[in-house]
């Protein structure tokens, strides 16, 4: 969620939906709702880092070390040395 907050200029996630905290918990945990890609966030960052971290099943979420590798590989492909 930190990535979402960064690209929303520090705004809390899901506030744009006007949902209460309880509604957010219900929709995210019970309903599998995932946060939309913020404007300005590269597709590769959203797809390789944000979406996997939002998996409802916590065992499917990547470890931090996996995230580092995924993001580094993705950005290396876009911005080669």
C-alpha cells in the first residue's frame, strides 16, 4: 500500500471510493477487491509489485526479497544501463 500512497501524493488508499474502514476491509479481505492503478504508476511496477502484494491469500504474496528482484528485473528491462 505504500506504493499506492506514494503515487497518490500521500493520500490514504481507497479514500477516493468514499468507503468506511469497515467497508474497505469487507471488500478487500472478503471480496478480493484490489486497488486500481494510480495515475502515473508504471504498469510494470503495478503488475510486478503492487498486485502480487494484494493477494487475498497471504501465502501467495511475495517476500520482500522477491519484490526487490522483481522490481529490479522489470526496471532493468525498461531502463537498461
